[in-house]
């Protein structure tokens, strides 16, 4: 049996975009003009793609680390703050247990930002790539559903391959 936060992949839910929009409004109210941009990323942002039912958001800030007031404002709407959590320059917040939403706070338009937006846009526009990614995620969730680190690390080779394809795709636009 898994811990309290197992990896479960579910079929695409058309309500995920609505959940993102509702949460975005709460974050905008909480942070106001102290933020630069917010984007829906991750698998829940790709129509038709199965995913962990967690709304992934990319929060563009004017400075990193987040200001104490920004952390407090996000905590006031239910997020817990976890610092960089192993990724320099990215500050992580999550909501719920099991988690329902997560925020990756970074400097807007830095490499982390650009890679995540490119990956999302590539999957949205390339159904065969999205299907390859989904098949791997389902397989890995079955095999490593209780080990988030192994699950994540096992996706990396395909993600890197898809990012190479995404750069080539972007050059054709």
C-alpha cells in the first residue's frame, strides 16, 4: 500500500481547465500585481491527455525567492510552501492531501518557464507525441505508483526526447 500521496493517472477531465481558471482567480486576488504571469501547464493543460488529477500552474514572479508576503498570501488560500524542493530557482507550493493543485514559482521567461510552456504547446499540437507520453505515464504509474521520485525520473528520457522534437516543431512555426 502507498503513502498518502500515490501516483494515479486518470482519463482527461474536461473540467480541469475550469478548475485552473477558478484557481487562477484566487491566486490573482491573493498576489495582485506582485506577480507577472500565470499559466496552466502539465498534463491537465493538454486536452485529451490522461494525467494525475493535479492542476499544475507556472507562476511568473518579478523576483525569486518569493517575498514573505507572497508566501503568506498563498498559504492563506490553502497552499503549503516547500522552497526549491531540489530544483534551483523554482519555488514549489502545493494544495491538498492528496494534492489537488501545485504551483511552480519562477522568474517569468527563465529556462524553466520556457521549457514548460514549449512542452505544453508541443503536446497540445502533436497528438501522437501526447499519446506516447500518456502511454509511458500509465505504465510508470502502474509500476512505480508509490515512488514519486522513480516515477518522475523514469519519465525524463522521453520528456527530453519530446523537448528536442518540440524545438524542431517550434522552428517550423
